[in-house]
């Protein structure tokens, strides 16, 4: 009998969207109502590390997240396991000399180097790492784009964490989701002075989950219909061009308009959903005042399904941007400058 324990590890980064994914046209397959685009943050600051192992002696599947056993019975996690096992089983059928890993229990151990419940897109890094770790364990020949189709079924935004740099998630139009996948717009090296400042306004778990927030928005917001028909397609095109040209002012304008449009749709649902709080709004005002003082756009804010703020800026403007934040939002404890890399992170806790 095969007594080997097979094992593989990987890390996956967090991504923060500058054109937002908000709305599912198929909730089961996580097919979106619109394409989206994100910037992948440095793994030196935010990442999930996952080890996948399997052995004939392992009973069932399990996932330990930050030292605690996690529920894996959900349809999304099960879909990822099923898809990856099917791919491995196909390899085993084609080559009978391969060990039958697809028939063994899977043990996953996952560790975030940032607070899981802080609303910092932990599900994106989490599912991307889970899928990549199992793909490594199974020695699958799939490309990152092909694996992004699997990760998408775990959490939509996770499909964008299979790549570094500037990443688009093309919504696709097939019913089976086989063309709804991530695509590299530009590597991080294309625009190496891009930075992201993370303002952790609250580390509390978000009030309305992205799944139910999206469901309510699709069902009740009229503004949302306008967003997916006209606003997002235009913003995707402008954003891709801004990235290709390294045009920060354009990049920043679309980023801020996108955040505003997404939160306006949330406010337009019935009943309304509010993710930003008063501190979030103070951060918006701070970015506006930074840009007004500079006489040009040097900082851009964006918010996801929670109150935390991400500010994009270029490294050469770091003294101005970081300095302004310490002034405007000063007196708040918890400042900590992160390591250099694709980003520099500063945390600000309430
Ligand atoms: O992947 P989910 O289901 O957690 O949804 C993410 C939604 C936003 O973070 C608000 C936007 C995005 O594109 O990441």
C-alpha cells in the first residue's frame, strides 16, 4: 500500500479592485455581471500561505485556517475540490503509473499574515492559495488563467489573485463560465513605483457579506443597471489605457469614480447598504485635500465591502501622501510603515 504523504505549498497575494466586481449573473458559478480590474499587492505585506497534502490514510478533506479548523462543506469550497480532483483524475486515467492522489483525502493548512476578518480581501488570497496549492500537489499542467476559472468558483475576486501586477477579470458570456477568467493586463514591473496605503479603519468583520450585498443590489438597484450597461465598460477601457500609459491621474480618477459608483449602487438598494463609516468619509476628504494642495491628482482612494480605505499613489509622492495622512488623521495610534516592494502599507486602527 502507498504510505507516502504527498505535499505542496504556495503563497497567494491580496488584490484590491480599481474597477469593481459587484453583481453575479450566476451565483452558483460566481459569474459576474461585469468585468473588473485589480492591482495585486505585495506578498511581503499581505499574503496567504497554504500547504496542501494528501495520503491514502487521510480520512476526509480538512482545512485549518490560522490554527482553527474551518468549515469546508460550503458549495464554493466543494466546487474547487471537485474541479481540481477531476483534473487530477484525468491525468491519472491517461497515465496509470501516477499515484491515485485524486482518491485520497486532502489536508489544507492555511495561514494569513494579516487579520483575516479585517475586510482586506482575505477570501481572494485564500481561495487563490488553496487552488494553487492543490494544483501544485496534483502537478496539474493548467495555466494561471485556467486555474483562475477554478478559483473564481471559490470567491469571484480570487481569480484575480492568480497573477501579480495589473489583472483583469473578463466576465465572459458563456453559460458554463469557461470564458470567465483572469488575464494579465501588465506585470508589476510595468509600473514599479505604484504604492498602496492601507488604512485599517476597523478590523471588525463586515456587516453585509459580498454575496448578499450583490444579490440585493442586482435585485433592487436601478442605478446598478446603468452601471453594468454603460459605466463599467467605459471605465474598463479607460483604466486599461491609463495603465498601459502609466497615466496616474487617469488611473486615479477611474479608481475613485469606480469606488463611488459601487457604493452609490449599495446606497441605491432597497433597503440601502452602507459599507463606509465616518472615518472612511474623512479619508476621502483627506485624499481630496491632498490632491487640491498638490494642484494635481497624486492620490486615489478606494473602498470594498467594508469601511477600510486603500489609497494608491506613486512612490515619488510618498512624503506628501503619507505626510498628509499623518497630519489629517493624526492622533490615531497604530501607524506602521510596511516593507518596500510593490506597495508600502500603513495601518491605521481606530
Ligand atoms: O470575491 P468577493 O465575493 O469577496 O467579492 C469582492 C467584491 C469587492 O471586493 C467589493 C470588489 C472586487 O472587485 O474585489
